[in-house]
C-alpha cells in the first residue's frame, strides 16, 4: 500500500490541489492508486479516458506530431504536481496528442468518473478547477502568440525565465528543461536544433547564461529579463 507521507508535499504544492483543505487532499489520495511509467512509456487514449493522473515524480511530454513529416511540437512538459489529461476530463472525448514519459515517472491516478463526482460535489475542488483551467488556456494562448510574434532567442529567453526560481538569487539554475536536448528545446519553441544551439551560444556570449558541469545556469537574471521583457505578459 502506498504511503500518503511519501507524496504529501507533491499534492500540497500541486497547482490544482494546493489550495484545497487537508481533508480534501487526504480524501483525494485515498481514491488514488499508484502507477510506475518507465522512460518512453506512451500513455494511450484509453488510459487517459479512464483515469485522471497526477505526476509525482519525473516528467510527461505532451506533443503533437505531423504524421506526414514527423515534425513534433511539444505543447507541455508536465512535472510533479501537474495533472493530465485535462481535456479528456472535461469533455469525455479522445485527445489526439502524444503523452510520453520523458524519464522513469511515478503517477497517482484516480478513476475519471470518480474525479468528476468529486468536482461536482466538492465546492472547494469546483472553485479551484476553473482558475486552473484558465491558467492552462492562457499558457496555450501565450505560446501561440509567441510563435507568431517573436523571434526564437526571445522565446528561448522566456522559456528559460519560466523555469528558474527567481526567488533564489544565489542559485538561478534552470530546472524543468535543464537536461533536455537542444532538439527537444527546439520542439518546445517551434524551431530546429541548429537555431537553438546558436541562440544558446549568443546568450552565453552576452554573459546571460553559463554552463557548469554540463548544466545551464542563469548568470545575469536582469539581462535575461531584458532580453525578453517585450514579450512578457503582466501577471
């Protein structure tokens, strides 16, 4: 039997569940089961129609692929605390996207019918779900606008800014995307590896980024913000 204490911090900091009561978090956990997803596991449509998943370790890639050209665009990277598949949860229809474990990944999952029942009968869950959905929609809208309006180095700078802890001034390490290949970063930005490689070198040349033990780190946060401030949307 899985232990609540092992996952309480992930559930407590989940973008969807963090503002719910301790009683609700416990009730949610008691309705869930654990599943291990080895690296490169593809979560099929039937699973996503049957279960609502909460990532508790590892990362899930959500992407769209052009079957004629094999070109891939990564729509989301989900990390611990994120849930999927929100679209299938809402409309009960198949979501034609690729859901793949980027690395060995741990999830908790709840039967999607049970999750919908919780949404309908639990006021605090109902209250936080729409704002959560709104944030996801804003993210998609912003990404679409960025693709149409801004150059790649601006989009890359913005992606890096999203993935650092700006509250830790002494340790501006890039988290969620740090060990991704340049190819995968390009897929997140609608670009190609050679362009991303050139942009990273440009940021290093301008003393904005540095590489330490194979990992990128922000060297000048103010310069990074300036690099993409014209593309930032006020919160």
